[in-house]
């Protein structure tokens, strides 16, 4: 099966490796619009579940231990109100719930695995359109070149725009994600934090260098105000919002931001074309489900092709895959939506039931373990 993958990020590269590992695609070309190594100095910190790391390991994608910050616990609280939920790897008899790694380290691991698998990546190759041609699909490049394949996988956030019948449904959350990194006067190794504040969730994700990445969802006007703050003022504001779990927080990097937009593409497959990861859905960063969901897409697609019968068409296989992914997809989108919007509004009247909910989960080990298992091991 000849396959073209549009998008050379983690999802696109993982899709190529999964199809090659399952022996269903021997001729694979990845199209990446950006030049090679444009993010080699990126400050992004990628948090992946234990299940995602296990899947990547099977594909030959391994990150050296010094580049991984293990996450053994996740503490969930709300600012100015009671309630604490602790998700702990020990409850599952596991070593960790997941781990975070700098994007350059993850990208290098992918590049090594792709090279070892003999998969071609065409950098600076920008797709302009994707069209059906009988049982195949044709990708038109901006350069004018046309590439034909038995299967085309869309793995870039904007790639679904190339297919007219793939309808994108978007909703502006009214929030922006503020991204920075901080050092802590009382560090706690192996712990990630999710703190719900008025206006948006505040997450602290451990880094391999001992600092934490901050992802704070703020109303757009407040985010724009924060982008103008001096380091001392921003550090004080973050420390006040987060509380004393890590002592005093000090901002150690420039702020960046991006708008938080919910995105859902349906249908996600048509003929020989299918959308994965950000090409199929865009999630709120709360609970760090976005890339994990994309890798689940990849895993299930590889398994769908591995189960493909001789007389099944590629279009039928992609359609079965899309239907099978429906429940997990909707469940995780709904879960992140509940967290994002259920904890940042309602004022003090809503703090009590939210606090009772967190406390109830903490006091009910079987339910707490099930939530932990679904987030870390599924």
C-alpha cells in the first residue's frame, strides 16, 4: 500500500512508523511544509501518558532517561476552596502515570526511528489540495507536483481544509493559553499539578531540568494584560494563583500564548483519505489529552489495517476505523470540556459542589483508580 502522510509532527511520524511496523505500508512518504529542524530549539514540554510512551517504545521511539521528567502523581485542586484529588501511580501498581520531555528530544527520537525504518520525509513540501481519483487519492503540492497514493493520511492541524467534504466545526473558547516556565523554591519531583482558578485552569508540568512548564488558560483580555507584565509581577501573580505547594514560583522564560479553540472534523474519513490527531480534533490543554488522543488514533489505525481482510477496500477499512474511534474521541473531548468549563465559572456557590466532588473521588479508591487508569494506561 502506497501511503502519503501530510504533516511531519509526532502524529504523522508515528502513523508512518505504525503502518510500517504492521507491515501494511511499505511505500510511505511524509510531507512536511516546514524546513528540516525548524524546532530544534523549541521550549515546548510534551506530556504523554504511560500508555503513549509504551506505544512509542514499540515503534522504536525512545527518549534518553535524562530528557524525561517522570510524572508519578497529579494533584487536582481549586483555588480559594476546599477539595483535593490525588492521582497516584501507586494506586495502579505502576512506576509512573506518564512523563514529560522537551519537544526537541522527542523530535530527535522520532527522527532516529523514522530513519532506521527507511521512511522518506520531504521537508519544505507544502500540500495545496487533496482529491479523490477513483480508488486512490492525489496530493497537489504548491510546487505543482502531483503525488498519487492508495491512502492519504492528514496529520497536520490545517490539513483537513484540503478535503471539501471534511467539515470543520470550531468554537472559540474566549480564552488564551499563557505558556512559560518557572522554578520553585520547594520543588516536588514527579508531581504534576492541575489547579482550577477563576477564568481558567492552571497546569504545572515537571521538566527534565527540574523546572515546571506553566500552561494557564485565561480570558483573552486578561491574557493580553499578563503578556505585558514584568517578570517579578508575573511571578507574584502565578504564586498567588497556584498557592504554596511548591513554595515561591519564579518565571524563568518569556511568555508565549495561543488562542484556545475547540475543533471537530466530521466525517474524518472519506474514500482513501483519513484525518488523525489535530487534523481531526483540537482540544483544550487541560488534562494534556491532545497528543495522547492523536497517538490513540495512530495506534487504532495501524491495528485496523493489520486486521484488514484481503477483500476489504482501503475506504471501507478507514470508515470502520473512524466509527470505532467515535466513543473514545467524544468521551475525551467531553471530559476536557467538563474540566475546562465546569471549574472556571459559577463563583463561590459552585465551589462547594465542586469541592465535594473532588473530595468524594479522593475518598472512593475504586473510582479514583478507574479515572487514573483511563488517563494513564488507556
